[in-house]
C-alpha cells in the first residue's frame, strides 16, 4: 500500500549526488510491479524514507562534492535505477537526492515535463545499440516499433546512422513512425510481409532483433531472419503465446537471449554510463525521446494513477 507523508527535506547532498526539486514523475510499469511485490527483492535500489518512484524530471538546486560542473540550476530527466547508492531518495517526492549518474541534463529549448518518465527507455535503446555493435551486428529489427523504447531506438539509430527495420502493428502506427523519420517500416500481417522483411533484412544486414513483443509477432518472422541473427528479448507485449518455430531456424545460427539494460557494460561500468548519459544529452531534444504521457495526477490520487498506468492509454504522470 502507498500513502502520502511528510519527510525531512534533504540537506546538502553527499559526494557525487544532487538535490533535485521535482516537477513531474512518470509511473512506469516497473513501479507498478515493484509496489505490488512482483519484482525480486533488491531489483531497484533502496530509497531513504522508503519513498517510491524511479523516474521523473526536475531542477537541480544543489550539487555535492565531485559532481561535474554544469548541473546546478539545470533541468534534468532522471532514472534512479542506473546506479545503486545508500543515499538515494525516490523520485515520488517534492525534493529528491540522486547520484549525478542517474541524470541527463535537458536542453533549455524543451519543456521539462515532456521527459517525466522516458529516461529508462532512452538508456535502454542506447545501451542495446552499444551491445549489438560490440557483438558485431550492423543493423537492428525492432518488433515493438511504436512502444516508448521503440521510438527511442529510432532516435538513437538515426543519430548514429544505424540501419533499422521497424515492425508496426497497423497503418496508423506506420504513419507515426514515418513522420519521425523512419525509413524502413513494415506493417505486420500485410500482404508480402514476411518476404519484404526477408529482403530488407538481407539488404540492410539487420541481424540484431530488439523484441519487446514475443508470441505471435516473433513467431511470424523467425524463419525469414538472416543467418546469424541474434534475437534479444526485452518484453512480452504480445501476451503469453509461447515461441514456436521449426528447428531449421537454429540451423541458420539464430540465437535467442534475454536483454536488460542493467546487464550491459554501458550501465554496469560508471565511465561508460557517464559517457552514455552525456551522449544522450546531445540528442534528447529530438521528439523520439520524450515521454508518451497520458493523464496527470496529484500525489493524493496515486490509486487512480496506478489504475491508469495499467490501462494502456499512455503513461500516468504524478505532479507534486
């Protein structure tokens, strides 16, 4: 259960940390699972005062020793799960304390509230690209193309010139992706879908699949993927249908593996994480990286916010 309570406002931040006055906070799927008890103990870093929330956006009001110049007074989008610390104060609070490696500085040209819950998607796409490049892949296929992480993947691939094939649910989704500059979008189950994917994947050498759907959507493409493809499972938006394919798929050298940004070198190694957050700061003003927001809620409306967060109508946003 959640309740609203008064806690001491953080004083001067400890080494490497910031105090942030929060403007808005996204309710992520991980928040719902964590609070419901579905996540393993210790999956998210602990918070002082047991304050919930991992995402949000706010203004840095004070910096601690060792924080690089340039943070104080800036708006930052945050994701508290990137680095564990005993000094974290969770984001669902008026003031929070976080390590600076939880933050990306936002450009002055954007509306900060547009970034209340999307850094998790942004860092996931960036870390995925770094991993598959290190593993020798030259291009990507994204199944959950219109998801928040799919749009981040589009933005990252555009920024770094990496070929990307996006698999959209319908024509409306395809048009949204095209409006954001996607060059290769295929509508699932359209005429010639599998043949077109097979041809495009061969031509573009897209041998890394970022799969956030699973089930029928992945089943429908397994046999037309290029030899040597690696499928990275990130989610199961397609429901509980099991993966089902002929063993000839394995004869093509196709591999299946799970993917979590927490297990990537980009997130696990502080120097690489700092570089990644800096690189994201250079491109985060592009529309691909904003939060797909739904309704706004006050702290006193947390139950309504949770219900909305599971409705599929956009991300619930808390306003302090």
